[in-house]
C-alpha cells in the first residue's frame, strides 16, 4: 500500500526565494520609483508623489492616445482571435481530410518569435517593394494597394492583422482541446430532439467551452495590454504617434532617461492588467456556472 506523503515545506523555499528576488522585489522597487523623479540626468532621487501619474493625463503629452491604442488593440485582437480560433477549432474537430496537417499549419506561426514575424511582415507590407502590393499590382488590382505601415489609417489595422495571424493558431489549439473534452452524448441527445447546428453551438458547445474561453480571453487580453514587439518592429509607433502603445511609450521613456515616468506607466499597466484579468475570470466563471 502506497501512503500519501506530504513533502516538507522547505522544498518550496528555493522557488519562493527565486521568485521573490527576481519578481516581487523588483516590482515593489519599481512601484516605489514611480513616485520619484528618478532619471538619468541626476544622481539624486526625490519623492514627488503623484506627479508622474499626472503627466500621463497631461494635455501636453500623448499618453491618453497610447492608452486608447492599447485598449483598441486588445479588444480587436481578443475578438478576432477568439472568433477565428473557435471557427478553426470547430472545422478541424470534424472528420475532414488531413486535419492533422491543417492543425499543424495553423499552429506553426504561434511558435515563431514575434521579432521574426515582424521582420517578415515588414518586408511583405512595404508599400513600394512589398510582396502584398506587388502581387496586387501583378493581378491588376492596383486600386487595392495601400501604404500599409506608413498610412495612419492602415498602420494600426496592419499590426492587428499580423498579431492575429500569429496568435490565432494557439487559441485554436486550446479551444480544440476544450471541444474534444465535451461528451458526445450531449450532441446525440440534441440530434434526437431535432436541434439544429446553431442550437447545438449555442446551447451545448459554447456553454461547455466556457472554461477554455475564459483561459483564452485572459491570455489574449494580457498579451494585448503588454503588446510591444510587433509594434516596435513594424512601425516603432509611427507614423507620428498613430500606433504607439503603452509598452512602446515605456520603452521610449526609459530610452530618454525618464525612469520615474517609465516606471509609473509600467505600474499603472500592471495594476490595470491585474484588475481586468480578475474581473474577466470572475465574470466568465459565473456565466459558466449559470449555464
């Protein structure tokens, strides 16, 4: 007979020490420095209260537009990845030919580093020599060519499209796993009752997928709020400030030596992600329990 063994608590001390040294302590220090005038131009650091946070909403700065861009990016990518990921998962959960191959092809972009994806699409979306515009010209659709990354009307949409292309396969895999965990007897009973495909999706699939949807929503949201690489590589926040987001603003503040403002932005973003993530999980958990 094998007895359950309770391992001693000191087995976790190493992990807790590592986590504390490299996450908790730096986070607390960053939160403190967000209330100071820490910068690269002076060795003296003074406590200035909420002045750094007031700068974010100053009429002379563009931080409000950065926040709006970040929220727009997050909402857009969450919706697109969830809808497309669910559609692909539903299709590839059926008995279609070569579904294993299609799953792999859709998932492959998600394992490619974002830096590499950004460099590839920066070349593809180049308005003068990029593959997309060249292809459109070749097939006689010159009217559809755009300045994808240098036109303020298209640059942000292009970034959203690239990020969605990269991440939708990862979301699809999570939702596909959720679909395969649903007992087939529910669908068999629904078919006996004459339920249509839409009713089975609405009353069986979506409610029973709610735990997986909660996971993907939170993952998408956190990714959207801390987006950086794809914006930095494709546009570096341009044209002007049209595609700047909070993390590119943080990067630029640190680059200019304004460490206090940079840590204030980072602290605000961390609190925002924590609060939003908590309420999304609670809301979706309640919806799942209700169903």
